């Protein structure tokens, strides 16, 4: 769980934050988050950061971790850990190291993450869903940003295959909306337009994740 959250925060903040926090997340019996809070990381975890890494201000890092906590897809918690209760609280140390804070805007990692963020905001964020999965979006566009072809497949995420449901209506809606997108607003579009080709993006979804920035 810690590695998933750390990677998600790194992606959401474009690799600009570093530091250590302790996250307290409360999950219901479907492993949906119902409460998220943070406190400063213990010294032994902060010590894992490389000496040359500049630590981010705790309030900034804490807000980023808590925001991502509400959007993360967690593995199913074993029922015996609930002890007869409807929720379970888990405390997890989160250590985040900005991977490449000086990466150029045309670096493949930044292009990949910008593309994923674009399709989340424009295609998936407001889409009502009742299962957990990921949308694999394969698209083609012309030099003016008009989508000329788009195919969306739905697949389970590895940590929650139990919660996946193949939803033909969702798949059709996403494909239809994808064809209506204007890709000129996508940060990586100008780079892609120089060599038009089929591109793809993968965005995860869950009932508690949609609707959030």
C-alpha cells in the first residue's frame, strides 16, 4: 500500500515533492476509504531520504498525501482484521522522493503522466461507476487535435480483481466521449502531433475515486 500511495502522490505532484509522513487511513469492509489523516513521519523513516534531497514543507506534503489517500485503490483487507467492526484503521509510513525534479517537459515520464491526467479529467473523472477497474484508451488524432479513432477497453486492476465488472455501457460511453475530445488541450499534444500515431493512456477508476480532482 505504501508504494502505491507514494507512486500516486509522485505522479499527482509531477514529481516535485519529497518527505516522510505517517498516514492513517480507515477502510470499510469493501476497502473503500472513509477517513484519511496524516502526521509527521517518524525520524527513522525520514532518515531513509537521501541526504541531498530537499524536504518539502510538511503541510504541503500532508495535503498531497491526504488528497491521494481518498483516490487510491486499496487491496482487499482480510475480514479477520476487522475484529467484528465495520471499519479498520491502518497506519502506514509514506516516504516520497521526487524522482527527477528537473526533468524537461518533453521527458517521456512527464508526457506519459500528463496524458494520463488529461484523460482522467476530460473522460473519466465525472463518469459514474459501480465497480473497480482501469480503462485502457487507445486513440488516434490528426494534427488539429481531432480524434480520428478511439477504442476503450476495461480491465481489472491487479490489487482488486474481485471488484471488477465488465460494463458494456461504460465502455461504450467512454469510447463515444473520447471521439469528441479536443486533444489540443492535452499538454503533450504538440509533441505527439509532430509524429501522428496511435497513442494510449491507462486510467484507474473506482466509485470513491470518480468526482475528485
